[in-house]
C-alpha cells in the first residue's frame, strides 16, 4: 500500500474511532458511515478503501461487523448490539 493510502487509512480510522467515542451506540452501513461518521474531506473515499479501514478495525477488535439477511453489512462499536431493523429480520454474524 502506498504511503499516501496508509495515511488516509489512518485518517479514516481516526475519524471512525472519534465518531464512535462521541456516539457509542452508533451502527450503520457503508453509505451511512460515509455520510454521517466522516468529516467532509474524507467523504469522497471509495467503498473499497472505507471498507478496508472498517475491516481493519474489526480485525483489531475495535468494531464489529454484522451481515444482515439482505446481504448488507452493519458496522458498530463492540459495545453495540446490532438493532433489529425489522421484526422479521435475521442477523447472522460474519467470521474472519
């Protein structure tokens, strides 16, 4: 990974950690995270780069990822229990 990407990944992770420290119950998908969790100068990152930063935090046990039955993914702090989005929704955890 080029040095510029590493720096931006660190910036993304710092922003994500900061958001979760201010909103410990937050849980969202990629689109919501980009829009609400990131400062304006980072909102233009691609899905792949954002997902990579999130997955690294999941791998470090700083966040959790939950795969929803519709195939989408929900990211949250470890302290957050994934909300029931629909009374018939089923949540299945993802594993590395």
